[in-house]
């Protein structure tokens, strides 16, 4: 059998590639183009100035992951005063789409953030001792839409704050759970195998399907965590567990995860 060869020209030079070599080269080019386009989207949405109250600036993240597989879980060394978690993601065009960000401690979820695009609601909750706690669905403007890019930031307001499936082993210190179907965000904590009291604050649900969002969590000094979506303040979650216990951050759900940054 004759091998098919392909003539490739690069920088005024010609190269002969086999069918396998051509496929490998095409895969590399596709990956590079995909990463470049994702980076362009990140710059477009993250660097765009947002009107209204904005998240405090951050000069450097100590841990960043780009284009991770979904779901992704990153280890962290606590989530206390001045710590920030930023998630850049793009919502998909699915019928029952929702996604979540959890601050965890083992199996416990200290903060569960769950936007639900179908319901235009963000659900907050906690999971501890093997049970979900009281769910919170704040009456807020739902900021998310399908097939758009968003930057979500979580800000810790004390040394003992925790949020966004910030985990310590199996515990979730903060569970941030926007539920697009219900258009509600649920905050909660999961400790000792049980979910704790769920919070569903009455705030505007900011998420929509197929949109890109940046979510940021910022730790401060008054026993709470500040949450920003695309640079705009969304909600303040009062701590229930020590944020210093947080050892990982988990992002999961029906979303394309662009990147995760941790200070």
C-alpha cells in the first residue's frame, strides 16, 4: 500500500508529512487557536470596565489554571482576609442549564453558589454532615444569560470566611450555587456530612445562558465574603466556618470553565 504524503509549506520551506503527521499537526494547530481565542475572550470580558460598584483590584494571583476540564477542583491554603477567588466561564445553551462554585472542606461544602439559568435564580447553600442546609434564594437581578462569558469573583471579608465550594477535605466551607433554571443563587455550608442552613438572598439573578461571566470571591475583615459578578457587587455571605480551613476550590456544572485564579 502506498503511503499518502502531504506537502506543507512553512516559512518558505517545504515539508512532506504522512496522513498521521498531518492529523497530529492539525490537532496542535486547533489547540493553539482554541487557547488563543479563549484568551482573547478573557481579555474582552475581564478587562472591560464595569459600571457601578466594582471589586477591589488584585495585582497577582498565586494559582491560575486555564482551560481546565469540567469539573475542576483546585487545592487552596485557606480563604481568609484579603483572599480572592475569580472564575471566568461561558454558559452553554442547554435546556436545564445550571452551574455551581463550591468552597469545600472534604465532603462538606462551606459555600455553594448555584446560578440556574432556566429559572433565573441563584441558589446559595451549605452541605455538612451529609445533608444540605437551609437554602437561600435572594431576590436579586439575575445577571447570567446563555452562551455568554462571565467573570465571577468571591471575596473573603474575614480570616474565618469561606465560600464557593471552598473545601477542606470533604467539608465545603462555602457553597455558591447559582441555578439558572430557578434564577436563584443558593449559599450553604457542608460540614460533618450534612448541609447546613441554606441561604437564598433576595437579589437580582445576574446569570443567563451562553454568556461569559467572571465570578470573584473576596475575603475581608468583618466575618463575611463579598461576591462579585463581572466586577459588580452581588452579595455578602456571612461566614459560618473558618476560611483558613479551606484547602481546595471546586467549580462544576453546565459551564465551559475558562480559567480559575487564586491569590
